[in-house]
């Protein structure tokens, strides 16, 4: 509940909570200090960086595309990546933040994705799913309001120092670890994650 309040507070501060969805915005480079009034589309094969951006819809990452989300980014919808190159949720400074009101779903991508480092704060109001990727998934220092699911990823996936309101499920991965940095899980730890601290 507290996680959702944080996301809502970010939205209100940016003046975007009640905005109607409008046209789509395409990203094929760096987008900074902007408001995307509808969905934001990372076009197939593009390399997109977001910094100090408000998105009043969803973020959709196309095939072969790269998305780097740095600090000061609020997404009022969800973030979805399918067949991408990579998605990195990386606040650029320790005090920086990223807020996603909905879900984050990263699937069938080719490179390591997720939040790789401990710096900054990433709050996801809904669920976090990272699955069927050709490389590891990282869920490091995330705050997730719903469930986290890490499944069928190649390489060693890291789930560490995260707060998960729902369940943590890990299935069919090449391997998972918390690197000795425990997670706080509100419900069950299942599958490969059952033995994590």
C-alpha cells in the first residue's frame, strides 16, 4: 500500500495523475525534461534514454530496442518489453528515483535487463516479471507493490535487497542468487527462490 502511495505522490507532484491519454510519442534517442501525453514507444532497433520524463501512458519497447531509464522518470501506466535488446532501470544518482504505477514486463530480450545496481530508488506499483530472456535478469533494490516473477532466463539472475509486497516466484532459470543480501517478501517465496534469504 505504501508503494502505491509513493507512486501516486510522484504523479501528483508532476501534475499528471488525472491526465487523459493522447497521442503516442516515439523515442529513438535521448528524451529529457519532457512530458509524453500518451504511450511512449521505443521503436524497433532504437536506443532510447529517458531522464526527467513523465509518461502519461504505457512505455512499450520494440524488437531489438534498447531502453535506459535514468532518474526522475514517472510512468503512469506499465512498461512492456518484448524481444528487446535490453531494459535498464538505473537512477543515475543515489537520490534519484523511477516510478512505474503499473506493471513491468520484460520478456524474450537478448541482454541483461532489470535494475542492476543499488543506487537510487525504483518503485513499481504493480507486478515485476522478467522471463524467457537470453540473458540474466536483475531485481536489485526494487520496491514492488505486487508479485515478482523471474523465470526461464539464461545465466545467473540476481534478486537482492528488494521489497516485494506479494510473492516471489523463480522457475526454470539457469540459476538465481540474492548474493547474500536478503529480500523482504510479503507473501511466499516459491520455486528456485524458496531458499533465498
